[in-house]
């Protein structure tokens, strides 16, 4: 078992703590395999009645995946990147269908891959430290790990807004949107874990007793603007609506979108539109695997990682540089199914 995870049983609960504090607990392929192994073992263990997922230390619950590795692989043959996506999405799907209750503590930065292991959980605990985001449009990737399933099922057009802008929202906002099921003060988490491990049949009651009243959810003040200005599934329409509005909020969000990959924004809108009609979560993961396998080798992802993570000049040169340059033919290449025998498959 990898030292990037701390895996043990406590009382009647299996507990997984992500353990890469220097990387804000970003997921590696090895971590995905390790979590899958533990979850499958506990699924058949009558002594384990619930699963707890958290992080060992530091300000991140999970900042995403190993982006540098994905880019380095994408610049070559992409094999290592595909292996990561395949394992990560199997983990996401395993959690989605897991028979025993899973409690994930989103205490800190919860982005990308961290979202992927949080949202399938039956109980999702936010705190005053939670900072939730799907920031992939800023690096030329796309909101994966089930983003195409969860985001279009949020209220109105909030999912599209989060996918396009990469907006960071706090714990109170996560609770208001249904991304979190409970809001606890961070100093109550250890008590929550201890009590759940002792009496896993009372998870809902324990979390309810320890919950606090969150501060106002700021995003709710902008729901009407989001629903009106992000109403279209055509990216150019959204940009035009923001430009025409001209209000302070619209100008700020328009400026934000101006820094994002036009290709990725169009991918995200199509992904969410199609994801809303997916028959089940496995079908969504199969689609996202194909998108990921195609995107990691394209210019915008490699350039986004260079600009934001490697050189950190924060000046990516997107290609195409404008939304109009992203053609239906380009999107068709990105959304093309994988060849027979290379598709994503769930665990047996």
C-alpha cells in the first residue's frame, strides 16, 4: 500500500486519509489504486459498516490530480495519462455505487480530483475551510471526474457557471447548492469521525447534531444573473450576454472568461448538455474518459499547464485564441469514442 494514503480501521469504520500534504493531497495513479483496493476489501467485510475519507494535514483536502504528470504524458504518447484517468474514474464510479455509507470531509481545498471523490459520497461535509472549484478551463483540461453528471443537475445554470469560470465557492455555498450535505465547524470533525466510527448507524444524526448554521451563501445572491446570462449552451451567446449586460458582476465574469481556454469552455458546455441526458454514471465516465484521452495531447492543455503550473507566467497562448476558431470538427475529434477495446470500463 502506498505511503501517499493512510488506511486503517477505527471502530466500525474504514478510514482513508489522503497523505500528500506538500502537493495539497493531489491524487496519483497509485493513490487511486490504493483506495480502490481498500474499498473493495471493506465492501465484503462485515466488521466495517461505514467509510470515512479525509486528509492527513494541511489546507487541502484534495487539490486535484497529478497535472504535471498528465501534461508530460500527453506530450508523448499519453499512455500514463490514460492509465490515471482509467483508475481515477473507476474509483469515482466505485464510490458512486458503493453499498456502504461513505462520509467525505471536504475540509480545505476541494478541486478537480477532490471533487471526484467527494460528490459520489452519501455524506459530504463542508466546513469554514472548504474551497470548492472545478478550475479546468484555466488549464485547457475539462471538468471531469463526473462533472458532466453532477454540474448540469445543480439549480438552474449554476453548473455551467462553475464549469466555465472555475469559480471558487466556500462551504456555505456548497451546502446551499447541495454539493455538501452538512456544514460543520472544523473543530468538530474529529468528534464526528470518532462518533461515526463507534455508531455508524447514526451518521445522519451525528452530523446533524454537530452541524452549525453557515454564514450566508453569497452565490445565491447571483442565481438570477447566472440563470439569465449563462442560459445558452453556445459559448458565444454567453459572452455576448455578459457584454450586453455591462453590470459590475457581468464585467467581472466576462473578464474571467477571457482568461480561459475557448476550446475547453466549448467542450465543457457540450459535456454538460450531453451529461444531463446520460442514462447512468458509468456512461458519463465512459464519455469523459474518451474526452480526457483526446484532450491531454492537445495544445491547450499542454500550454495551460506550462503557463499556470510550470513557468507560472499566467499568460497561456490558447489555440484557437477565440471561441469562433473552435469548430464543430474540432469538438467532434475531442468527443470521438475510443477505439474498440480501449474504452473505459467499470470494475467487475
